[in-house]
C-alpha cells in the first residue's frame, strides 16, 4: 500500500507542477520556481550531509567518496544536455517540438534517484537495518525538487510553442521515470547485496550535492542573497534537520 501512495505522490508532484503553469502567469511562475528551488536546495544539501553521507561511510566497505564524486560528475554531464533546468534555467527556443535530449537527461536523473528509494521502501517492509533512511527524507527531497523542475519544464515547453498534447506527453513521461526506478529498486532489493544499493545511493547523493550547491550559489543576485530566498534556504535546512 505504501509503495502505491509513494508512486501517486511522485507522479502527482510533476502533474501539479504542470497544472500550476497553466493557472499562474509567467512572472509568478518564475518567483515560485526560485523559492521552491531555494527550499529544495537547502533541504537536499542538508539531508546529504546530515543523513546519507554519514550513514554511507559508516556502513559501506567501498570507497564511497568515489561514487559520490561519480554522481556529481554524472549530474554535471546531464545538465550539459538539460540546459540546467534542474536549477531553474529556462532557455526558450521556438522549435515547436519536444526537446528530447532535455527530457531524456531529466528522466535519467529521476530514474536513478528512484532506485535507492525503492530499496528503502523494501527495507522498511522487511524491517532490515541496512537500507538507509528509514524516515522519509529521501522521498521528501525528491518531491520538493520535482515540483519546481516540473514547473520549469512545462514553462519551457509552452514558451517554446510546443502543442499542449506534446507538452503534457513530455511531462507525463518525466512524471513516471522516478516510479520506474523505484519499482526496479523495490523488486530487486532482495536479490542484491545492500552494498550495491549503497553505490547507487552514493551516486544519487553526489547528484544532489551538485544540484543543491548550484541552486544555492545561483540564488544570489549581484552576489547578494535576497532575504526571502535566504530564509527559504534556511527553512529547507531546518526541515531536514528536524527530520533527522
């Protein structure tokens, strides 16, 4: 039952983001994206440092730092193709077709982060101690970030003069990718050693580190933090701390 609810939440977060774009004007979309990204950046950075990195180093026999670095570099490569939409960059091109490489890059990221989430859910059900994060910090981290990314993606698609059918089709594909990774992680967790999922989680944490630090650094305007955005970042950090 829980896996069904998690899948509904993952898909709904993206669809709600797309719906918000159709209801709000462009200037409000930009403000919402910036504040949501700032909050998610603070939250992702905090759960990485407070929660997952210490647990990974404590439980894994691998050189886990290598895989965190690999995740950081993977995200760097993915953003070369996505144009940085993960942290709010919306580069409009009037092309009237779905930007396939962008959607693919976002989907790969979402798919990878779903695998350790599925492993975590399986670990909760069988009450094992080796599946990291028996709270919902990873789930909330993914949800908090997917919503503004969905808003940015839909904003880009509409501004690029893509038809509504194509725009919602692209958003629909993106909405199910984390669930696909989750189902794979959930159904294979009993067949692989927990260390295998430590590696995937370390890669995802590295991706989180790249996204969150980029969001936080790019939240500054003229090298000065807007007070509201600063408070939003600190709010994300505080929530992650309370969930620890």
